């Protein structure tokens, strides 16, 4: 079973499940999850091979969707997934529609992308953990990650006290083709779906609208101006408002 962080208390409203993206964790969603839990229970998960969840050699979207279904159990949830978590949420909605009432997909499309993230795994592997007492020690070794925001994001998955990454880097690297890909699906979902992307992000482009609507005919597509791929962190208030309006519709 995946590790979970629960916000709020169970109510008569449909619970919300949040699935993070590659190299993320449930903790990354603390601010948004807490605010959305004002009138419903919100469950943020550590995906497999991330955070405190179990590690596995398999990191397919079928497996990730199965993990989410196990957390959901018998009561349907609204499901919000970002990036890798968004693809897992889509596969869940397509293969177990009874588990998902409303679907929110944040800044990702059901397509194969060409940008591998293996270079970031190589940068994390290159850190000499024997010389790390605090995160700042590791930051100094991540010279191959020139973007300050990306470096800070990766360091959230470093347990400096234990001298280890809370990421199964070997499995994620081996399964990278599956992570940047998307499985062939033979069915579509008629459930309500919101594809919410950053206005400055290139992850969801105009040419992706046809694949989205082929699988999710009822999908609404919207953008948050000024936001990039991590739209929930850059524009948390706007992101929360858009999600809340859709879930309450």
C-alpha cells in the first residue's frame, strides 16, 4: 500500500486523491492539499519508488494506476494527478472508471514525450552521499543541474540524516521509457475531466487536444496564465480555485 498523508476529515463530500509527479512526494502538495481539505478529506500519496512508499522494479502506468485504486478502495474519489501522477490518474480513469468521479490532470497529456529525465537521475547518483551532512552539502555537488528551482525540488527527496535518496533511482532510470510514454488504451472515459496546464508550459500543446478528447470526450482544457510545469507551486491560489470550481460543479 502506498504511503499517504491525509488532510481534513471524512465528510459527505467525495474525497480527493492527489498523485504527484516524477521525483515528487505527497509532502510537495501540502499547501494545496490543506486548502482543498476545508470541506472534504484529501489524501496525498507517495507514488511507488518515491518517498516512504514501497520500491518496485516495475514502474508502468498500469501498476501505478493499480496502486491508486488500492488506496481508493470501494468509495469513488475525485482524482488529481500532476505530470507522471496525471498519466497514472488517466489510466486509472480509463481502466477503473467506477473509482473516479471527477478527474483533474495537471500539465500533462496522454502522449509520449521526448524529454527523458535520466540526466537528473545521473546528477543525483553523482552526489557523494558520504560527504553529505545537510542538504546544502548535496546542493553544492549538483552542479550539473543549473536551474535553482529544479535543484531545490530534487533536494526535497534527499534524506541527509540517513545519507540516501528517497527515490528508487535504479528503477526510475530503467523504466524511464514507460514514464515518458503512455500506454495504448482501447477504451475512453465519459466522466468529467479537467486538463489544467501552465500558460508558459509546453507540456500540453495544441496538437495534444485531439489525443485528450479521443480518450476523454467530456474533457475541459484550461490554462493558468504565467505558470510553468509546476503550476500548483507557482500559482497555488489560482490552481486551487480552478480545481475547486471544477470539483464543485
